């Protein structure tokens, strides 16, 4: 790794906090609960959920219902200015995953 940059944008932070609230509200609804009995690969799904739970436990400030996992996101240097001004893009398509 050549370089790590930390970027703080107060507007994005406020949006993030708003999204946390939305996620926490959704977690209480049955539509967002795991239904392992309906999965086509319940064992694999449970392994993923267990792994995510382990990662959440490594973040000491997880005091909310929406738990946080540390992640790194790489980028190409030529898109850095767009990333700094607009943030990450939300893709409008889903893959075949969960």
C-alpha cells in the first residue's frame, strides 16, 4: 500500500448518521430478518453471518443496533477528485448474491 488518505465531509457524515437510523428501523421489520430456512445455501449464509458478527465485535464503538464493520475501499487515482467531491456511487443493479 502506497498511501492512505482520510477524508471527512460533514455533509456525508450527517447523511451517514441518517442512514444508520434507517437501517436500525429496518432491522426491526420481519422483511429484513434472516430466513435461513428459505435460503438455497443456508449453511454458507450462516457462515457469512457468523463472519460478519465476528468482524462487528472487533469494532469497539458498536453501541447502536446497526453494527459497523471496518472496511477499506480502493480507488483509481484518476477518479479521486470525483470521489472527494461526490462520494461513492450507488450502483443501480443487483448481482446474483444475497
